[in-house]
C-alpha cells in the first residue's frame, strides 16, 4: 500500500505569478522517487484563515504526511505556523529547543560581523514560536527551523520557502521518515519519444497496453500542439521488487513500440 | 472589489515531479496583471473523483472564475471534462459546435498528409464530448477545444495542458472575459534589492511601512539563506487609478529605502 503525501505551498508570490513553484516540483519528485505518492498540491496566500482551511481539508483526506513550504520566517506575512495552530486547535508557544537553535544562529552572525550585535528581537523569537506539541527541525543553511508535529495520525512537516533551506531540512530530517514509511516500495519509470502519429492515434494503443499491463501506468505527453506529431510516452510503476518493476516496464515499452511502428510511427528511448 | 480566480491543474505528471507547473505560473501572472486575484491553485491527478472533488470545493468558495488546465485530450487519462460533469451533476454529451471544430482539424491534418486519411475515431470524438450546457472555445494551435460553462454564478473555463494551446485559447477567449470582470482595476508593482541587513532586521521596518501605507502590500523575499543578507523587497498595489497607484508605490519605496539605509543596509531598484 503506497503512503500518500499532500504538499501545501504558502506564499502570495506564487499566487501573483512572481515565483515559479520549483519547491512543489522538487518535493513531488523526491516523494515519488522515495516510493510514496503525492495526491494533491495546494497553493494558498499569506493568510492565516486560508492556510488553516487548506491544512484542515488535507488532514480530513488522511494522507500519511502533509508537507508545507513557506511562511516560517521573521516577517509579518510569515503565517504558516499560526495557520497550522489554528487548524489543529492548538496554541502557539515559545519552544525552548527552537529558541536555542535560532539564538545560536544570531550569535554566529554577530561573531561573523553580519549583524551589529547579538539580540533576540520579537521578530527573531517569532521563528521559535511553534504550535504546542511540535518539534523543531534543524536548519543547516538558514535561520528558521523546520517544524514537525502530528494530528489524527497525520504527520505535518513545515519547511521554509527559501529553496536551499527547504531542501536541506528535507534531506536531513524528512527524507529518513518518508523512506521508512515507504518500506521497500520504489518508483520506476521509462520514457520513449514518438514521432509521426498524432496523440489521438496513439490513444487506443495506450488503452490496450494499459489493459495488458495492469501494474504499469502509461501517459502520453504531447511535446507540441496535437497535429505536430511529437509525443513523449512516460511509463511508470511502483514495486517492492526492482527485478519485477524492470520487467514490467520493459514489457510495456516493447508492446507499445511494436504497436506504434505498426501504425507508421517512429520511436526513440529518452533519458528520464 | 477584486474578482477572485481559482486555478486547478490536472495531471499526474505534476504530482510525480516530472513536469514543472509553468501553466499555473503563467496563468497566475496573467490573471494578476489583468486586475483579478488568484486565491488558490490546486493540483490533482488524472482521476475523475479527485478532479470532481477539487472543482466542487472551489465552487463552494465562490470565486468569479475557475480555470482548469490539462486533461482535455484524446487519451484515457484525459478526464477533466468527466470530473467537471461529475462535480456539476451534469451529463457528458456530444457538442455539435465542438465536433465541427475537431473534424475541421483532422480534415486539415489529412489534407496536409499528417494522418493517412480523415476519420473520426472514438478518441477524437471524445474531445468534442462536453458537460451539458457548455460551449467550446476555439483552439488556434491544437486540436482539443477549450470549454466554458457556468455553475452557481461561477464561470468555469477548461484549458488544455499543452502550454502553447493553453496560452492561445486563454488569450483569444478568456482574457477578454477577465478584463471585463476586472473593470478598471490594475495591478502595480515595484521591486528593490536590499543588501547588508538580515530579514529579521528588515521585518519591523516592513511592519511600519505597511501600517503607514494601508493600500500597499510589501513582501520580503530572501535571495539566499537568512544570514546572507540579500533580500528582494516586492511592493504592490491594485488600483483603478494609475496615478494613485504609482504615487502609493513610490511613497512606500521611499519610506522603506530611508529606513533601510538608516539601519546600515544598501538598496538598489530592480526591474520587475
């Protein structure tokens, strides 16, 4: 049974089209490669009620994990922890472990002369103010710690929006948890480029290959507008046994290739 | 009053991290620039129930528009129209206007020798099978038409996932509707780069400028990890009067610049 994950990205910059959501893309690839399945990605603005609503809805769908990005920093519009606290019906409280982490960072910045002097301003303490019952996750490259908590059997992980910080905390503290939840399941994929037949001609061939290969998912991605027949065929499966997975994928690729060539199409394997 | 928009992107390729969601980014920028506000972006997989659920939830939040991308093509996993029909409690029916559009495309492809002969296979007819009470939107660069319908005062627009097709249909048929809904409202923005002070030092200055400039939104975007003090400050407003908007933005930029320099930071305007 594949464990489900939901991703919630917080930030007005994503809703006004200022920032391309590379965080969701990176996380989705990571989660999938680890053998879990992302079921939904939600983007909301810097608004406590919007964040709380998205978190509440996600919890109701009972994924194994909810991962949020953004909104952990020191400014007024960093509202993710307030939104999560609201969704979980918990108070925000100063977390001593988190406070120590943040203090150490600013001591270091002062020692390096990056700030005038060490001082814990309210905006700095804010980054150590977590929903009750949470634990901070060390931020190896920035200031605001990540945060982890649990609610109704769902593990919630809150990560910063700065990509380097998000990736560093994920790899250090979140990846091991997901790997454990995935067990031996792994995601396998292959890709084939198809020329010379339109997607609507390919469609019934995919139907047949999907019926004949029940554990394999085949999806066509037109590389340009339909009618300009250049299509990428993506073939994937999730399995506990690498040998089985590879056999399933090659069988489907072989069958698709034969059918495509019979229809007058040309194919070429593609690096995934 | 700003009209709200929700974007729903359909496609497993987005959930497995294969494809970066440039469609949502492009649409969000377009919608914002036209003077409307994107309130939420949701990404779901190629699953009728997941799509229907996301559409139902979005309708309940009563945006002026819901724009979906992906899932309009000829293959088995193009399920957006089925999901929308399910959400609206409507049947899918062959739409004569859409059928004419699709037929014309395949006649043209046959005339150009891109397909052997003109033929309307079930997978091609599928692209003209729309929820009752819908209207097709001409696809200037591909085959599957866009689709528009209305439910409980919410306008639903379904666009293909191939970016060129999505953009072409949007610009030809959707942009005029949004422009009308926006009235005279327009979005204005400016950006300033800040060096030499960390975000936590900037935070109280932003608080003050936001209090003093109530119609202006100021957001800091760390360009690297906190502690490496390089931050982009993004200042935006929505207004009916270009003169007012520009004055509001310059006033906020000026105030922020003064406060930042007083704290020992350096600034430089940035092209948006």
